[in-house]
């Protein structure tokens, strides 16, 4: 099974890998799996396309700026803690964790939206 690294999340590719040596059985199974993949594509295109009707380059740029700001805030918070010279408190760790979580979520949604456009599920205006 192959592994793809996407941001900080590992995703395993579980697409068709023939186990049966019979070529007819492989073709039959491949055909079924292609039907499943196509059904998922149609559902994604329809539902995501309806939900993201206002998606445009300016919106993605704003999201990119928001994501960069969250990354900067996370890094600045870590440096502030490092320079304080004091032991880190639970509240400080919670703030650092919240900053990282915000960055992670924004980065993931940015990449997800990009993939939605790349795959044709959503169209930029």
C-alpha cells in the first residue's frame, strides 16, 4: 500500500491493486471500482459545487493570508516563551496549542479547497 504525505497527515492509497491473477476477474473488479470512484466524483462535484458557489481567487488569497498570520502567531508565541526565561505554564502551553491548532486547521482547509478546484469539484469565479 503506498503512502502519500499531505501536510502533516499521512494518507494511504487504497486504490485498485489486483490480488487475483485471473485477468478477467481483474478487469471486472477494476470496472466495479471505477464505477464507485465515478459515483464519488459526481457526488463531490454536485455537492461541493453547490456549497462553494462564491469561491474565487480573492477568497483563496484571503484564506492564504489568514493561514500565514496563524503560522506567524504560532511561531511568535513559541519565541516569546523561549525568550521569557521562565518555565512554561499550563496556560502558556494551552495558548501555544491553540495557535498551532488554528494554523493546522487553516492550512488543511486551504489545501482541501485547492484539491477541490484541482479535481473539478468547485470552479473559481
